[in-house]
């Protein structure tokens, strides 16, 4: 067997375990994945155990179901861990920032774990922010307003207004954080002609 054939065999052999890891990481049963993709349970099972060769007709709906690019499914590391491309950045005070997008000048998406810190220091800068609380409680100060957001709650605001956000208590808080240029809000408004409000809108 030539070197190219051996490499191809290795890639094909790695797809089954990767599919199984992805499915389990997402808490899906074979039955649930079959319902989503239209691929039978027996075919999915044979794919995962390497008894069925993967084809494009099978891989495309699976990549779509797992919300990953086809090349990640085929050439990702053998662990199948969808987080392998994310590089956490350590910040001061024990906080962590994970960039989820790589598009300079457009809306940036981050996953942040904010550790307790000192007294709030309000800042202002151009842009627009959208915060979604994943775990813990977030304290948001915006001008003279103060809010406590809990998991599942959202705040959006113009960053030209003095603001600060961090843990609401002695525990860390985990958030999704969207930031973009002013006028590039993450939330579509029903009346586009209206001037964006500087007050936070929190909703669940």
C-alpha cells in the first residue's frame, strides 16, 4: 500500500470515532441524530464503529447536524473535540477570554469567564455590546443604572455610555459577549429608523 493510500485509510478510520465523540459531546442518541439527518440508526452505528465507509452523502448532513465544517469532520484531530481550534486567553484577576470568531472589524463573539475583581471602574468607547449570561450572576452598571443578570438573561447597550460589568457576587460568572461597531447591533430592531437606546434591555 502506498503512502497516499495509507494516509487515506488513516483519515477514514478516524472519522467513525470522531462522529461518536461529537454525538456524545452533544448529548445526542443515535435515534435523535437519525431523526435530524434522515440517516438510519443502523447506518449511523456502522459509521461510528467503522463497519460502514463514510461518503459525502452521509458526511454532509452529519456536519450540518453538528454545526461544524466538513473539513473539521474529516481532518480534525482524532479526539473529535470541537473545541480544539479555540485558544483561551488568560486575563488578569483569573478571568478567561475565548475568541469564537476571527473577523476583524466585524461583530466579535467571545466566551468569557469573569472572576471577582475590585471596585467597578466605568469606561466608554465606540461600539455596541450584547451580553448573554451562561452561568452565575452578572452585575452591569450603565450610567446611573445597575442591573443583575442571571442565566438566560440578555443585555444590549451602546458602549458610548459609561459602563462596567463583572460578577455580581464572590463567584465567577460565565457569559457570551458580542461586540461590534456602532450601528452593527447583534439584535435586529423592529423599527430600524429609531435611534439605539443607551439604556440596557434585559430579557430572558
